[in-house]
């Protein structure tokens, strides 16, 4: 779904740390109505893993009339870890609309402007393309990857360490469109950014 994310090993390591260090798991909260998430809060850091991602958590409004994409293995993802040394947050939510991709593209092109210059890319990869490297002292500008062709339009704004991506494509076998909203935020030690 999301390709070229260099921090997947950090994600696995972070979750391992949360389980392996007894001091980290001092308090876990489980909401009976939301059993699809885990929150761990401790003196060394906070961890959230859940299926509670939505457009609002990605920092964007939901396209009017859009609904969550109904598909097996299409769970939204809301993952965040915050420690004194580093922070990482990723939100991914997929939706579908009966409107043509051009209308959805125009809507999100306008909504993304509040975060900066909007980069428009084309790709054949589904679900959005986000790159991040938390080891860099200076965040890199976003760019289009590959040969910039394909049926998926990606609208990108921000930098590698603080980005929003909206990937829009025609809906398979039906009129309308599907789109993914992606938010990625990373930081090194406090004060690095």
C-alpha cells in the first residue's frame, strides 16, 4: 500500500521496545468501544497503534459524500510513538466516492494549499507514496518518484518529515473514484527540527 518507507524497521523496533521494556508498559488504556487500538503511556514515551485513522486525523476534511472504502484488508492505520529521542506518526485512511477523480483532485488540491505548495504527481502505485528518514538533520523537499506516469494522481505537500499525501484513482469497474489520505510526521531529538 505505501511503498518506499524507510522507517518500517523503526516501526517494528518501536513496537518491540514497547513490549520488551517493562517500565514502558506502566499503563495501558483499553476503551471498550474501541478495542481496535492500543495506547501505552509511560515516563519514557507514548505509543498509539490503532484502526482509528480518518480524514480529520490526517489533517484534512473528508470529501463531501465520501465513505470508507469497503474492502478486505483495508483497515485504516493510526500509529504514533513519541519519546524524548524521537517521534513518529503515520495516519492512513482510504475512501471512495461516486464522483469522478477530477472532482476529488480539485477538492484536495485546494484543501492542501494551506500546508504549502502542492506537488502533483502521477504513478501506477496504489494507496499513496510517502518517504521519510528520521536520521536526517534537515528535512528534504517532496518530489515525484519514478517516471511520473500512471492512473493514480498523488497530491503531496510538505517535507519528508512532515507531509500529507492524497492519492486519487478511478474506481475499479465502477464510475467514481477511490482515494487514500496519508499523513507522516517524524522528528529526531527535541530541538533538531
